[in-house]
């Protein structure tokens, strides 16, 4: 029985990156051997065990044979005579098909070391096409390593294109699509994930509402990039600089889905795209079973991002309505999230990435003033029931108006 460090731990160490998780492959062993050695079995579909001291995962070396459609249609063989090289050759990318023995020697049956040096994401074998989830995984790795100069091999991209065209991606469950997507959103260059999916034809299968934005023009005066799909990716790219929350990055990406439903006769203007966008945002989030936080952030951004852009022009009553819509009084983080997404939207325009966005701090200032109004003060004055609600609203509106009067409004930027 021998154990080898495999996959990402070997890859990241060679790249000089922090190693987060260490996975192991065991050869020459049976499940009974592992149990006798004190390991705890956790794998349901194939034997995976937890080390009795480190808690790290040890999987028996295995091979896979396609037996049906989708990413679950496989027959696994994990007999003791399976070689380490056999296990490595079933993996997706050559840079993930590396192993290290107890002496530090690297086992590399598919040329992963060469591809690491060349910064290439390349499939290990023709069996790559048997698992449709690999299309999303490669796109995610492209997002993770884009900053290091990695690109996808032409032949691998062609296989991904063929898989997207074959209908195999339809077999992916919403949970698996979302899992890969959420992980991609946490990467350093998440826009590369969606750009890669579009490049291989997978975006229109998995994210048709987003794919519909490409080719839709916007007014060049406000959007030098013109293409609405490009603006969505640029907004996501800017969101990375503003927040680590994937819910807000997701909202920045899909806040303009309504522009995909603007009648051609109205192009390049997109009047009422905020209203038109609510339905596709809901449909996309529901289909992917996105978490509530992601759905709520996306819907709020879809409906109110232009309110934030026009903040310096709004009247106190309109600002109060915006704060009420955000539930500022109980959930102030919702307004903060909206401001972050709106700033990402404003910066997600070619040549305007570093332009000041005073609207965000202006609304934060007004929000602080409005939240300083305490219901207890009005209750002490004898207000109660419906009268209390009306007095509270008036007091908050007055606080907003007084703050506007006391502080000159910064000069707005055109959007």
C-alpha cells in the first residue's frame, strides 16, 4: 500500500501558490485495508477515507468507464492492482494530473509539468468529453489562473465547443452548475469564466439570459464598450476590486439582463430596462437554485441601480423610498451592497474604470442621517400606531433634506 499526494496540492506548490487542501491517492489497498489501518470511510460512490490523524482525504486509485449520459454515468473500478498512472490519466487537465511520492518525486504521465511551464490548460485524454462538468471546470480554472498567464489549448477549447453543441451540458443539475459558478465568482478573474463559456458556446446553454446581452448595443456616449454583454463582464471585473462577496459579484454581472429584452427598434437606448430585467433575473436565479442572498442582491441591483446613479438629482422623498425598498432600517447591508454593485456598474465601462463615483458616499451620508432618527423619540412625543409610522417617515425625510441642504452636492458624473 502506497500513498501519493495528488492534484491541486502538487500543482499549486509547483506554481508557488499556497496549498489549501491536500488530497491523496492510495494504490495496492482495499477498503478493508484502509479500515484496518484506522481510516474512516466517507465516500458513497467510490471509496474515500479520512486519515485518522490529519483528517485529509485518501482515495483508492480508480479508473472510470462511461456507462451513460451526464457526469454521473460512470462505472468505477478501484481494485488494488490499479496503478497510480491509471488514476491520473482519468483526470481533466494535465496540470491536475500530477502526483508526488514520499520522496518528493513528481509523477507526470501526461505532460503536466511542461504545460505548467508553458501556462497551458490542456485536457489529459480523449476521455475528457465523457464528463460535461469539465467544460465548467476548465472555465473556472481559466478564471483562477488567468492572472498567471494561463490560456486554454486550442484542441481543448474545441472539445469544449463540441461538448456544448452535443447537448451533454443539459444533463448537468442546477446544483452542480451553481457550485462551479459560485466558485468561479470567488476567483481573481471571474469574468474569464463567463467569457470562456461564451467562447465555447456553453454560455447560451447554461446562462441564456446573460448570453442574450451580447450583440445588444448601448449608447456609445455613456458606454464606450457599446456591447451590453461586454459591459456585464466589465462590471463583474470591477466588482472584484470592490467586494469579496460572490452575491454582489453575481449581482454586478446580471443587473442589466433587462437590456436583453429591449425591442430592436429602441436600440441603443434601453428605457425601463430595470423593470424588464426583473423577470429574467428571477428566472435565471430560480433555474440555477442560486442562494437567497444572491437572488435578493441581483433583484435589488436590477431595479434600483439607476436610482443610485441619479442619487445627486433625487428629491428627499425619492431617497426615502429607495431606503425603504432596501429595508435600510433593519438590513443596512442591503443598501451597502447596492451601492457597491452600482459603483461596479459605473466603473465597468471602457476607459472609465477609475472615474470617481461620488453617488455612493453621498447616499451613505444621507442614510446615516435617516437612521439617526429613532422611533423612541417620536413615541415619547405621544405618536403611536399609524401616526407613529407617518411621523417617522416625515422625520426621516426631514433629516435627509437637512443633510442635503447642509452639504453641497458633489458634481455628478454622466452615466
